[in-house]
């Protein structure tokens, strides 16, 4: 198959959908890989590394789209790319269709085959192509939180791990899923005194089993959160209710319970945030202060560490990309239910219920196309 890897053109996006190592794997099966010049530079991969792995470098985005049967990307196509995608071309990337109608309409009009990373789903309902970015954001939340606890950055001026003879900082993590677990591992590793809250008792049992001794589990409730806020230095928001806005576990009035310089990192900002005063911020200007409390609410945290994020993402996407390339999308989706759930739009027809519901579009049965 002819596979194209364009350079991401969305503002501040430095990830790339295929590493030189991934290119080598695809090349081994005899596929032709075309990578746009400098596509990997933001993640630290040079054109030469791709060429040595067996890929060909093309000078511009138009030639990559023009030549390829399958496009592998990271972010959803933006307007400049809509017209480059053509009938029957397979596009494997994050789309997040339900949040943006113009993109949905454009992909219907160009009659391409859109397979969305975010809806590839395993039998246990986990989302294997979203997990890596949650892992990155979870680990980063503590790194960023530790930084903003420093006095020059308006924090309380407390070192997360303390030092011999001085107590460590207290970290409270709301939500013990992927983000929360990774945040707890990082905070515990730095020596902080960590509490992780969830509403799922089985999840709390599991966390209590696997976490080191400096991590305590606690049932999440408004009463319990209010009890802990006055004594904690860093609070990480990591809750998710699938398909719904995040619940406001920390309301505006609760900011008064915290000490000045406490840092809130609301990772759930992309679902509206679990802290009422959360407003999306960017890496250029990640924080703001309300009632002396530092708020960090960056909506695309993994974007700041493109090297790690690219490797984490491509570790997860490559096995699927290989199946699509080796078998063609129809056979790959017939044989792999996880991939089949990734199909959102096929040749102008919406086949994913969440997308047709979002914009009142006719829904088509995916099996009719396989
Ligand atoms: N900002 C970013 O860059 C970024 C990156 C990745 C993920 N995220 C977001 O982070 C959030 C968490 O993602 P995840 O992958 O960890 O989800 P997850 O489904 O793995 O975990 C969510 C957890 O929240 C728990 N929960 C639900 N309601 C709760 C409550 N009232 N109190 C405490 N816990 C509660 C659930 O039981 C679950 O364990 C999502 O909103 C996701 O979109 C943001």
C-alpha cells in the first residue's frame, strides 16, 4: 500500500504519526512510505532517519496527499487539508468529529474513509489510542504542578518531596483512572504524600493494592474533598464520566478553603474541567490565578513533550496501521472489531452513531460497507 505521512499543520502541533522505526516496520512488508519533509522534526526525527528506514521524502503536503492510498496523521485535518483528501482515500487519525461540524461535513463531501483513533475500542470498552495521551498528561500534571508550586511562579514555595527533616508536599488526585494513576505514580516517586480519590470502590481497591506506601486511597465525595482541601498543596483534576461534561468537584466557593499558592492542575479541562473556575489555557500562557490559587488548565498537555508523545502514540497506533496496510481497510475491519469501531465516515456516509447523533445526520450500518 502507498502510505503518506504529512507534516502536522495545526497550530503548535509537533507530533508526527509515524516514527522512523514505524516506517521500517511498514517497509518490511513491502509498503511504500512517503513522508513530507520535516514532518518529524518537531519530535526530533530527521528526514535522513526516515530515508534510512526505507521511506521516501516528499517536498510538500500536496504531493503526500496526492500519492497516498492511506494517510496517517495525528490531529484532525484542518481547513487547508479538506480539499487535499480525495474519494476512497483512507485517513487514520484523531478526528473528534462530534465536536466540529464543518470537519464532519467536509469529510462527508470528499467521500474518503475516515477511521478515527479516538473511537477504536477494545472489548473491555477501553480506548487504546487515547490511553497513551492520558498517560502522558497524567505524568506531566505532577511535573507541571511541582513547577508552579515554586514561589517565583506564584506557588506556595514548597518542594514536592520535602528534604530530610522537612515534611513533603501533599498531593490530592481527583479520579483514579489512567490520568490519576499515572499522576499518583509520579507524585509518589518524588516523595510527596499522595491521596487519590475515586467513586469506584473496585478501582480504589485496585489502587490500594498496587500503589506505594505514600499513596492513600479515599472515597470521592463533596464532604471528603472539602475535608482535604485545606491541607493539600497540589490538586490534580482527572475525572471522566464517558460522554458527559466533567462534574464540578471543586466549586468556586471551595477555593477559599485552600491556602494561598495552592496549585490546581485540571487535566479534565478538555471535558469542561472538574474545577468550576477552570478555563482552557495554552502552553504559551498555562496558568492564571483566582483567589490566590494557581490554575493550570492546558487542554493539550502532551503537545509540550512531542518526543515522548509521538513515541507513546505511535507505539499504540502502529499495530493497527500495519493491519490496515497489510489487509486493506475492509478486510482489516472485518477481522478486527476494535478497528471496525474506528470507522466513522465511509464514502460520504456516517457509520458512527455518536457522529450522526451529534449533527442529526442519517446513520448507516457499518457492516453494509465491509
Ligand atoms: N488536558 C489534556 O491534555 C488531557 C490529555 C489526556 C486526557 N485528558 C482528560 O483527562 C480526563 C481523565 O482521563 P482518563 O483517561 O484518566 O479517564 P478514565 O476514564 O481512565 O478515568 C476517570 C476516572 O474518574 C473517576 N470518576 C468519575 N467521577 C468521579 C468523581 N465524582 N470523583 C472522583 N472520581 C471520579 C472514574 O471512576 C474513573 O476512574 C479526561 O477528561 C480526559 O479527556 C486531558
